[in-house]
C-alpha cells in the first residue's frame, strides 16, 4: 500500500534528523570523550592491520592472528575521513555504534526509523551513550561484529517484510562478513538462516532462490578464505583460528552463582522486574475485565520497571569492567517474556539480540556485553505495554534522558578514561609528536614514551621497524613497516605456527639487515598509572617479555645493541 503524501513528507525530515544526529553525536563524542586518553596497546591494533592490507599483505599468510582479519578491510574507510588518523578512526567507530543501535531498535520493534516519533528517537540516541559507556572510542573487531550483525539482521528483516531483494541480500552479506571479523559472530549466520526460513513475512521459498541467498551469506567468508587458499595459507590459517584459548561467555551465567562481597547484589534488581513483568502480563491479558483500574495498574507497574532499569544504569556508573551490563541483559530477557504475552508471539527478536550480547561477550579482554547495554535498557522499556506518554511529553522525557546520560558519560569518562589517567591529568597533545595523533591528549608519561619512540626512529633509521611487545600503533602512526607477522605478540595471540614465524622473521632480518627492533622496558600498566618513564637505559637493560618468543627473537638478531630512551634493542642499517 502506498504511503499518504503527508506521511511521506514526515519521513524526509526524520531521515535528515537521523543522518545529522548520527554525524553530530559521533563528532561530539570524539571531541569531548574519544580524544582524551591514549594507550599504546589497544589503540592502533586494528589500524596496524589496515596498514598491512594497504601495503599488499595477505591476512593469515603475511600477518597472523587468532581471529580473521575482516576488520582490516572494513576500516580502510578510516583513511578517507578528513581528520587525523586516530581521530577519524574514532569517528568511524562512533558512527558504527550509533548505526548499530538504530538498526537493533528497528529490528527489535519491526519498525522503520523514519516512522519514529521524538520519544523513541531520543531514547535511541540515549541508548547509544549507554552502550558506549567508558568503552574506548577506537577501531575494534568486537564493535565491527556488533555493527555488521545489527545491520545484517535489520536489513534482512525489513527486506523480508517489504519484499525488497537488495535489503535481504545486503543483510545476508553483512552477516557473512561479521564471521570474518571475529569467530564469535559466526553464530549470527545460522540465526539469519532461521530468520530467512521462518520469518512471519517470508514467502514460500524455492530451492534456487534459497541457494542464491545462502551463497550471498557465504560470499565474504568464501572470498576471504579463497584468497588465503590461493596464497597457500589455508592450513596455517586453520591452525591460527582454531588453536586459541576458548571462551564461552561463562561470566554471563556465573552472574547467578557469583559472590558480591562488599557490594550490592545486582541479582536483587532482577526479581522486582520479573514481578513487574508478571503483573503487567496479567493486567494486559485481562485489560478488558480490569478496565480503567487495570490501566492505572499497568501504568504504575510500568513506571516501577522503568525506575529499576534507570537505577541499574545509574548505579553502574558506566564502569567499563562493571557487571551492570550483565544485569541489563537478564532484565532484557525478562522483558522478552512480557513481549511474548503482550504481542502473543515468540519473542524471537529479543532472543536474537540477547544472543548477540552473548557473542559480544566472547572475549579474552572484555567478556561483557557492554556494547549492547543501551539496547538492553531500551528493550525493557519497549516491552512495557501502553499507556505511553503523549508525543510532546515523550519528547521532553527523551531529551531529559539524553542529557542525563550525557552527563553521566562525561563524569564517568573524566574520572576514568579507558587505560589512561583522569581527564584533568591528560595535559599533553600527541599531535606534537605525530600528525596522525593530532588532537589526542594523554598523560605526560605516555607522551614521553611516544616521544621517545619518535626519537628512536629518527636516531636509528631503517626500513623495517618493530617496537615489541606492546606497540601496534607504531606502524600506522609513524608510517613504518613491521617485519614481524604479529603487531601485538601477546601469548594468547601466538596461535598455530605464529611463534615459529616470529623467530623466522628475526632470522630474515639478521640476513637482510636494514632494521630497528626495540624492546620496551616500561610496562603498559605503568603508563596507565602515570608512572615516570626513564629518560635513558643501557643496551643490556632488562626488557618486557610476556612469553619466550621475545628472547628467541633477541637470540637471532645480530645487529648492534642500542639503547634509546626507555627502549633497548638491535639496529642494523641498510647494507
């Protein structure tokens, strides 16, 4: 059925609000939050992989890791943003998070963002801030996975509902792409197939069309592993991707057995919401019998549920490693029960998003679904049945919620930026050292550390440079080539034949020359703590090593032993 002219006219300004709001919110967050704080470990990790791809290296063959490197291709776009590399990359990440949140709300509600009123639109932007919390504003594979799955499910769902072929196929391609940014998002693909087969709006599927859809779903993985196979690296790739330490999101389930000594037990928030869900379900099912008193009961109970959700978010304080996102996930699952009663359907959309939260928590470093905290909170509110506030009152409520979330975000970040000092101590601009870091502020210790690396590169020129083990940012920021196949050789990252390939690279350097390989003497945690960085160390200074591979590399290098700032290592100029 065609839309009426007035309805169509309303969609144009809403589209402009969405596009402009996404851009403005992303830019504002980077300007006020994202550019404050820098850590040499995480920041630059994905950008280092992008740098390798830009120079023709093949993933899993020329550079190695326990995850596929789809993010290296996705973040080629970071270099197109007209801003310093690190700032531009943060902007892309915020756009991803905003679009992912919009997509998940559209998927959850089965509606178009162009039909949203001020209440839902404002709450969606509020949810973006909650999902960001104090997560680092940087390119990262988990963000990429959430983004691709969210957009993929949304496009697939809307494509099936509208009969749009391009949306359906685009959604399937995104779901396949998600599998090659991180293995944990592989589970989104079979969920996509189930949606394809059993969607309420799906037409009877003929086998050729179904096979075509499945081929599009597998297009990105087929292209990726086809390239690796042609380059002769399939066997090594399988070993790299399958031999890492396994994680199954245990923390989400240990929530029910954990001890919370000295802290309020977050499980106590679940039971009032579960009780409220039960009351709302009964009151809604018997709304004709209860009449006006039932309407008031639903309103009062709904407000209580909303209050609990707001309290969980506020009490969590946007803490990066806090358990509040897990609490919100379980409240979201309780809301799924309410959705099933109110809408008389299997709450498959809620269950799919909860599964995405589990996928996002399959992580060694951050096993929490924090990137979906906003959608969990908003999903509980969406499940509460009418009555709802009027459009004007809803707009005011959403605006207040957005402002309060913004204030909480700024307060949390100012106190504890990711892996750096409180914002008042971030007095140094790294743009004084490298143009790619212009606008990024950090503490004096990190500034000194990065400045020493710049000085070392000037003092010991070479075409192949590595600063081991914690500095993946060096190659993309300073424009050098890392001769080793890993940018951040932590023990967990050294899967398959990676250790041997690292040593082999050192042997090649010893034969060819023209290299600078330095080893840090300062731990990354010391930089985070703002501890002073030594002005100079000796060539034989004790360096940081997380495993045995660093010592094996040192044993193979035959260049002159050198020291520079707080670094010690080996240098051999071009022959």
